[in-house]
C-alpha cells in the first residue's frame, strides 16, 4: 500500500464510480448545468456525448442524485448488452412500479406507461438517464425509439437523456437523433484542469499538493489527453511506482515509465 509513503488516509484515484469524488471541472460543470436545463425546461430528449472515460457515467450519477433531491422521479440504467424486457423492468422497478422484472414485454410497457401517467397526475417530473446508448443491442433500438416517441407525443412530464461516445452515437436511428433538443459535449480536460484535479484529490485523501512535480503533471496530461479515467489510472500507477522506489516526488520520467507499464496491461 502506498498511502503511508505519501501520507494519505485513502486511495485518491479510485476508478469506481463514486459521486463523492466528482470533480467539477469547467467542462463537467457546464455539462451538468445543461442537464439541469433539459430537465427544468421539460425538454423531451437530450444527448450526452463524450469519449470513453470522459466521465459521462459519473455525470449521470451525480445528476440523478441531484434530481431526486428536488423531488423528481429518476431512473438510470446502462443499455449495454441488455434486451427490451431488462430495460423496461429496470425502469419500472426504479420508478416504483410493482411489476416483476421478468414479466412479459407487453405487461412491462403497460406498467411503464401507467407509472409515467401516475407521475404526471401527481405533478412529478420523470427523468430517464440511459447510459451506453451507443452500445445498445440492435434489437433494443426500436424499443428505444418507441420510448422517445411516447415522451415527445404524450402529455407526460418526462425527460430522456441518452449518453454515448461521439464516434458511435450516430449508429442510433437518425429519426431518433433528430428528436434531440440538446447535444451536450463532455470535452477532455486541459492541463490546468488535470493538475487541479490531481492536487484536489490528493488533498481530499489527506495528502498535500506537490507530490507530482510540474513536469510530471505536464507529461501526465500529454499521455492521457485529459481523459479522466486515464488520468486516474496513470496517476495511481505513478503513486505506486514512486512509493516502491521511496521517492520524495513524482517526476516526468516516472510518469512515462508508469504509462509504459499501463500500456502493457492494456
């Protein structure tokens, strides 16, 4: 464990999704504000687009928590590798429906309509956050289109957000994409964002800034291209390597070495 070497209470660069570690960089702050705009203006469909590892899933998790705290009904799920019955069962279950998730497709659709209608009469806005839309199974896409059409053509108060990578989001039906009222781009961090993020997480973990030398931060930005997941992975590996060598500070050479090890793993 490297925590004692660097004077840390905890591991700062965890890759698991933890809203308490959310870092509001300018790009993530802007994306979160746009998600709130979509919901507050009761827009039907928005797209959240960013490269793999850019923080889309964590953004959705943070947004879901904030929306729930304002009294909205929220369901968040990943569309990766699931079928229509799984998607609908998950949405119905999270929205409070009592139907078994293994119920037939037709019953699940009806249960979802009933729950959305109930929310409408209770004057409760519904928010559906659908992650990994660009990786959804081809057979799921017609059901996704049906859901979006219902949101746009009915009086229910519902906002749907589809998240995915820019290179693959266009594999969704063009008619569906045309219904999107806002496309939210999650841009990579610049060097200032990356440096602030690393030092902020070190401080949160009980350490101090300056563990990474300036040239190390610049090299880390260069190698990760400012993608948060890659920043986490490389910074964590550099801390491990630096502790193993009992170094007082991490420099660019160590970051480069850690990156080469990480490249071998991947």
